[in-house]
C-alpha cells in the first residue's frame, strides 16, 4: 500500500491512508447505525490487522459514517444460536482477548495513537470500541450509554480494562448498574470523552495530523509507556522509561526533530 492509497478493506470498514500518514478509518454499515453483528466483528478485526501491517502509518482516526458512531450490538443476534464452531468466550483467540474483546482492544494495541470521533449514537459495544482509542472527541449531543445491563448482560468487550483511569470507580458502577443514557457533554465530565466538539471528525483529523508531525519512534514509545504506566508498578515503569529513551536518543529521527524545530521547518522523518 502506498501512502496515497485509498482502500476499502471490506464492506463494513473503509480505510484511507493519507500522504501525512494519518489513516481515516470509518465504520460504514450505515443502514444499521454501524451496529455489531458477527460479520461486523470480523471485518473490524480485519481492518485492525491491516493497520498493524500498514507502512507509513503515524496515527488513526476512527469514526462512523451516517447517523451514528456505533449503536452497539445488533439486536437481531439475540434470536440466533451461536455457530457450532464458535469458541467459548473464555478461549483467548486473539492473544489476551476473545473475538469481541479484540474488536475494542485492538485500537489500544495498535502501535500508533488512535483518536475516536464520536457522533450520533454510541451505545454498549460501540462505547467500548471508542474507549479503546487513545483519545475521544465527541459531539456534545451524542447519545451514549454502557448499555449491556439493559439486556441482562455485563460489559465484556474490554470495557473494564479500558475504563481504568478514565472514570471514577463509583461513577462507573452507577453507569454500568443503571445503563442510563448520557450526552457527549456529560461524557467529558465523567471522563469518557477527552473533548467535545461540534465537528468531532474534523477536529480528530487535525489532531492526528499534528501527531503525525512528531518523531514516529518517540510517539510509538510514548504509547507503549502509557500502557506500562497503567499495568506495571513504579520500579518497572521507571525502567521502561529508561529503555525507551535509550533507544530513541541520538537516533536519526530524534536528531531530525531537533533540527526541524531549530530551523522552523516541517520534519522529514524516516518511517519505521
């Protein structure tokens, strides 16, 4: 794939990689508000796998086309028995996750920053997908909910792992136990949105392009350190900082970042 290629990965997800290294990723099941059925799960995972392999990738913007980001689980699935060959939920089919969890966790696992641009409706599994992003920019009138309890279920697409550090414990419990709906504006106050904006996708793309101008080695290292900060103890975090910085210092891209700043020009980084 070239840096200017536009690729429709499948019938549910579109990916366009720009010359700036920003991948514009859009859920395109618009007739169903981008709701999640088995095919949607699989197509999103395929898109994540394509992004993992994509050369020149610097940042990702994830959004939904049409009237919604993602309405959550397609309710038609409730009436369908599971496929005979479907593995149990406890089977780890994607590293540390099952298929449904991978749909949300893969955005956190990508080596580059992911910015979710959220509008319309963002319920249940859709909110867990958005929570997998590094940053969430949400329209203030977006309808949002941790919806699973409405159907007698618990969040099981990685939400409990992804919400650590975002939402105060007692607030998260209330949102899960009641499945109440809230707006994008409230989501920012709760910790589930980074920013609110009337044009979330445009702001997300602008932010991604800013990130794409930074040293890609340092950006990827910073994302790894963010994960370590949540998952490791203090001693391990301090060591990870030193390991990452040792690998970056005096590298070609680090020197280029300094020279570009001093010469007040756009940097010319070497891709990974």
